C-alpha cells in the first residue's frame, strides 16, 4: 500500500487503461489500479466512484473537459494544447472515437490543457 495514496473520481467512459495512461503515462499499470481498489471486473466501474491511486510514479494529474458544440479532438488540441498534432493524445486518453464526441460529454485532457 502506498504511503500517500491519492484519489481519482471516475467519469463517464473512464477505463482503468485510460486512467493508467493519463496518471502514470503507462496503461499497463491498470492491473495495479484494479488490485489497489479490489476491482475484480473492470466492466463494473461506475461514474462518480473514487478510486485510490498510488502516488508513486504519478506523472501528471489529468483534467476534465466538457465537449461543446462542434468540438473535435483536432480543435481541442489546437486551442487547448497549442498544437493540432497532439489530437491523437486526446484520442488515446479517451475511449470515445472522434466521430462519437457529443455535446455535454466529459473527456480526460492532459495536465497542460488550457480551457479554450
């Protein structure tokens, strides 16, 4: 058990893989998240649940962004990350395909994202 555990509140469409990728820069740590939280079946994750995360190895705290009308990963990368070529990073952090982004949907964004 880490000495200084942190917590992470689950949002819609979060998976242990995307959380591990966002927090540690390493999606393979999803098993560690499952063990730390006693998760037997990762398909049972519920929005709003607070997960414990190991403080060791955290690379960044991701943020959240609520999709607005006409938002795309490309536009969010351009306006929020300052570089349109970073749109694949948004796609990797979220299990939502670019064509399925909808107004009101909440997505994970990198720590350096600035609200457009």
